[in-house]
C-alpha cells in the first residue's frame, strides 16, 4: 500500500487550519472571560492534546501564554 504524501499533507493542513481557528477562538474567549472575572496572573498555562484513536496514539503539548505585562 502506498501513500500519496501530497494528498496526506493537504488533508493534515486542512485539519490543522480548522484546529487552529477553533482553538484560537476558544483560548481568546476563555482568557478574556477569566481576566474580566478577576484573574490576575501574568501568564496562563495551556495544553493541547492530540490523539489518533485509531492508531492508539496520544501526545500533549504544553505551554504558557503571557496575558499581562510583568
């Protein structure tokens, strides 16, 4: 069985574009709501979990987002 790498890359890019747009919207909404509710930390910890259930694979990407000037 061969893989059409170009088609695979295009599919991955479409998926990542959708993930990027939706996750950006959610991050912005949640962080702005937290700040309005009185959250005062300069940074917010974030993580994103990527799973491929049919391949039994999961990984988590972690980071921090600066919310306020230090």
